[in-house]
């Protein structure tokens, strides 16, 4: 019985070496706009403008001219490249809309683009606009998993989703939520995830040899005591 208990403990310890959550390191890419616009841009209506405000600790906003072209906030280069480590993580941002009437239905809240294709949030602007309230900040969060996004109007498979995340060339956030003039404010944009470290081969190998050695030693002692 003692020998079996010892073996069970050894197996448990070995498993913990490979599955310990303490090996996961949180990672983030974010824009808090605490001091400036941090390189964010705008695309869309030529009459609209992107501006910076130092209120609320700092944020950016689009003054929409409403000439019929959709405005977007364009993320800077730090939100580009290989973002594979953020798979299963989250993409979130704070948004504030000046007016909620006449929403532009059917437009995604955000998009992630690569040369392979464009992921669009499965949730889209509708009437009424979710639980947002005019003039108040709201946090929107989207998990970076296939079921929260669309690719060509359908749910992407995991391979497609991961391939796009591995070569992102643009992230956009909607800056045009209604048919008509408005002010759309943006703050605290964040990509968050975890990197799971793998034990170095030398460390894992040494530990495994130690476990085997202890098992053999204990087994011999148990045999000698029979």
C-alpha cells in the first residue's frame, strides 16, 4: 500500500510540472490615451475628424460629418503582426455615443484584418444598440475565439481564425453608429491573453530522471523488506 501511495504521489507531481497554471504569463497590448492619441488614425468620411481629449484621463473621438461613408478608428502598428498568443484571450474597448437614435444596423463593432481575410464581430449594430446609453461610457469585450467572430458572413473554423491572428495588418473599431451626425468616443482599447511557458528540456529531463530514480530506489527497499 505504501509503495502504491508513493507512486501515486510521483505521478501527481509529474503532472503538475506540465500543467501548473503558474507558468502562464499574462500579456497585453493596450491604448489608454493617458497623454495623447497614441498613433490612432481614422478612415471613412472626408468631412469627419479624429480628435484627442484629456478628459476621463484621456480619450480620442470622431466628430462624424454624416455624409454617407462609415467612419472607423484605426489602431496603430502595435496592434499588428503575429497576435497568435492572444488566441482565446479578449479584445475590449470603452465606447461612448452622443446619440443612439437611427442606428446604422448590420455594421460590426470591430474588425481584424489580414491578407487572408477580415474577421468581423458577430454582434452588430442594431436597434436598439444593445445596452449602451447615450453620453455614458460602456465597455465592450469580445473573446478571441471563432464563435465570437464572422469571416465572409459565417463562423470561421479554428485554422482560419488562428491564421488571421498570426498576420494581422489592421484592427478597426466602429466610429459611426448612426445615420446622422454624432460624436463617438473611444478609450482603453486592449488585447489580453496568456502565454503558457513550457519547462526547458534540461529541467524537465532532470526532474523526470529524479522521479524514476526515486521510484526504483523505493521499489528496491520495499522488496528487501519483504
